[in-house]
């Protein structure tokens, strides 16, 4: 590991410089927070469109909303999304079995849950990054990183080079940066696959409802605005190469049409295969240190879990908040600080990953008497504490 020079006194007395690799939720969030503190930040994102048009919907629980409020975007998020405070469980035919009040993990002054269209959230964060004054380059990746006692030299895919005091790897589940710095952990599939689509909101849909059983493990939906929802069906994962993308709508509709309640109304809109997304559930937890020298991992580059507790984005946003807090605390930017970041995050993240995995495994194993409500309640009560 490279020697970590103290960065409280940057080279030549200047402002510390940070490269953020990846413009998803965690990368955007940490950029906003560091720029607010006056730190120079370059952000690079591989996708030319900055992922501003992809994705159906996202469920944000209170602890995620708490970070978005810290970023100064809560009012925009609230106006764009759909807030609610309960979760319904139904039989496959649509009969409501029970309704549980959600735990307000972000505090009493924030909704328990808010659904929104994922591109809307990304655009809000993009606009805030732009306004922060960060230097943003799209369609750009880091091709090589070389560390020494004074910083990190980076060669980019456009042929340019840069020199930084710190590199933050927010480049997602299949992080090339994670591999480049010698961390060998890789994501693994959980055994489940999910079909997703955005659709018009039936008037009666005012919360998330989940149906367990039927031809799939889970069929659910979440309101994402006054006019939209995203709907999803979870089944055992299949070889993605064996499914023709032109049949995606047919495949999702085949599963969805077996469910009652508002599902017939939703199913009417599952017609365009280009609007249907199919992916596997994966899990990852880098147990060892999340940094090597002057390169540190955040978000999905360090951990991910199946969305059985809707905590993936929340954990990534919390990473950004904690790391930025430490970097702007006046402490030296050294191994001790980066280890403190890991030590502060790992118990909370481990708990969420383990609970999310357990819920999915119970379904895969067909366990009928699992204490799902107890596990969710214990985990959510833990998340009420600030990260």
C-alpha cells in the first residue's frame, strides 16, 4: 500500500484535489458535499448520457431521504416523487392480507418512504453537481492509476492525464477501479431475477403492495409520482443470454397476468419490450478495508444487496455522507481516516446486506414460518440512528 501523505496541508499549499469515478447516486452525492466544502472535484462518468434516461423507479426510505436533505435537494425530490407510510401484503389474487406502517428511519419530519422515477432523481442530482462547479467529463473512464507518496496519477480514456490527492471509486457493482487496486471481491448472483417496468398509476395505488407466491416469488409495485408507478416481478434467475430482448414484454406479462387486484390494469401496459428491464439480484460486501492508499471505494463498488429491503441506494448515499464528513473534518487524509470510514460503515452495511439476503433466501427455500416482519423491524429500527 502506498504511503499516505497528510493532506490537511496540500501540495504547494493549494486546495486538495479529488477525482470521483462514477456519476451514480454515491458519486454525485460525494461530489456535491465536497464541493460545498470548497474542495476541487473532477467527476468522470463512463456513460455519455450520465444515466439520465435509464431505469424505471426507485424506492427511497427515510434514511435515504435524510441524506438527500443534507444534499439540499429534498424539496425537489418531494415535489417529484410520491410519499407514503405503509406497506401492504396481498395474496396473489389481490386480496389484502395486512397493512403495516413503515418505520420512519429518517426521523419524524420525513416520510417513511418515497417512490420516484429513477431518471428524475438522477437529473436532480446531475443539476446539483453542475451547479456545484465540479469539472464533469462524460463518456470518460480511468484507464490507469499510479500511486506514490504524494498522490495519484490518472490516465483517462480520452488520452488526457490528471494528478489528484485522492480518488473516490463510485463506479458501481462491477467496479474496474476496485479490481485495479487489487481488491478481488466480486458480486455474486443470489438466485433471483427481476422484471421491471414503469407504468401509469392506477388511482387506488397509494403505497407499495407485495404479493408473495403465485408463478413468481414476488409481484409488487410502488407509486413514483401522481401519475406513475413502477411494477416488478421477481422469479428465479434465468440465463439472460437465452432470453431474446424482443420478448421481454411477453415474458413479464406472462408472469404478471396471474396476479389480481390492480395487476390486470398494470399488465395492459406491459407491451413494449424496450421499456421492460430484466436483471439478476446480486450481492457484494468487501469485508476488508475499502481503500488502498489514496483510492477509496463507496457505494456499489464496496457493497450491494438485493432490493428486498429497498436499501441499496440508501446505503450508497450514506457512504457519501460519512466519507465527506470525515474528509471535511480537518483530520489528516491518511490511512487512519479511511479506516475510520470503513469501520463506521461496515457494521451497518453488513446488517443490511445480511437481512436483504436472508429475506431472499427464505423465499428461495420456501420457508413458510420465517420471521420476516421481525427481521425487517429490527433492521429498520437500527437505521433510525444516524450513519
